C-alpha cells in the first residue's frame, strides 16, 4: 500500500479538543492519560500539547512536549488508526524539532515500546537514536521501553554572569 500524506493543520491543544484527545488516548494506549490529566497540561507552563486537525476539524493525532530548562521530553504521540502512515506523526514531531532548535534545547527525548517498529523507524528518520532501555516500563502487555534521544548542537551559547 502506498503511503499518502493526510492534509492536517497543527494547532495548540485547547479545552475544545480534550474529549477527542482523551478518546485517542483510550484507543492508542493500554494505560491512557485521563481527560483530567490532559486538561491539567493546558495549564502547565512547561508543557506544549499539539493536535493535528483533519479537513473536518477532527483530531487526527496529537503530541505532547515538556520543556525543562534546555531539555525536551516528548510525553505522548498518538495518531487515529485510520490516519496512520499518512505523515501525521511526522508533522507533529517536526513542530517539536523546530521548537527545540529555535529555543536552543540541548536534546529531545522520549520512550517508545520496544515492539513499536513503525514509531522507532519514524523517530530514527528524524535523527533520534536509541540511548537506553527501561526494563518492563510498559504494562498491558509488560514490555521494555527504548529511550530515544536527539541531541542538538549549541552554536554561540554564552554562559550568563551570576
């Protein structure tokens, strides 16, 4: 089957998206974040959550990032099953990569199920590399997580004077 790119708009997640994102969590993950957990991220100044909206303004996918100092942690990436292999996750990820470079983050990192070969391949194609493993990180089914990180070169960084 030939892959095609789905036309989506990437926008910040708002309260209007919470029901669809919570449903996407239930579909995609064995231990989903609750609607309340997602809602709390809207008020977390360290977090940036994005949604990919299809032509009908339905959530095709979403992704979350927490930035702490110069470190970026991708918390979630999920795509509706009928929208997979159409470039949605790659577009969401690219926004975070652009953000990381523009804001001089040292790295982005994430965990992915060891058996999630499509996601591992996507992250690898964007410069992430496996840097470790968390034994039995996931439940239902129990499985290791692969820690993947992309580091960014720091150009012209200056040490602030204390």
